[in-house]
C-alpha cells in the first residue's frame, strides 16, 4: 500500500523531515484502508459531492492545492525574506492531509457515490484531525487540517494555514456554479 500511496502522492517526498513524512504516509494508508474507496477511485471520483457535474478528480484537486500552497509559500519567502517565517514541512504535510478525512465522508450505495453516515455527522476537517492525531502529527499540522475549510473562518490561522486555505479554495471556487 505504501508504494501505491506514494505513486498518487509524490509530494509526500517533498517533506524533508523523515518522521513527519512517514506519519503523513501512514495517515493516508490508514484512511484508504478504512474507506470504501480504492486508490484507483481517488484518481477518478469528483473532488466534491457538493458540486453538480464535477469533472475534476479528487487527486487532481488535492495535488493542485498542495502545489499551489508550495508555490505561494516560496513566492512569499522570496519577496518577504526574513520578515516571514514559513515552515515548509508543516505546510506541505498539512496541505497533503487537509482532505484525508474525506475518505471517511464517502460511501457507495448501489455503485453510486454518496455521503456516509459519518460524513453527515462530522465533516472532513474533524475526521482529518482525528486521523492526524492517531499518528501523532504535530499540532501545527492538525491546525492546518482543522482550519483549512469554512470551519476555520472564525479562528486565527497560522501563516501555513492561511496559505493552504487559500490554495484549496482557489482550486475549488472556480468550479462552483
């Protein structure tokens, strides 16, 4: 399973800290094993059940959000230098994990994707933090997962969480009707 996850998530290898990299990988292995979805499904299912006729795959959206996060952070570091402190490993780990909880939100009924009972009761930021905590990811990563979505709008986001939040929505909003 490890090789399969790394094949769909090569960005995991961007994390320089080996312990953090392994924990992120273990989160994804766990989520796939607990999900009704397969790794192949992740490459083909729509990234959101909230969008009618969504033709952007889960992994396409996820990887785009991670790549945008890194691009934004690098540009900010180039332009602001020592005036901004961005932990790239935390940013990348958080960006990769923001939607790991979505794997628990999906269900298949009569071959069709739907929202699971767990998904109706707990949105993915909550289940994602639960998964991350299970593998002892640092609070800074859990913060990004928890506050990347609308649930974080009333909270004070870290700089990494701000970047990931905006990268996620930049790759979501244009597809809303």
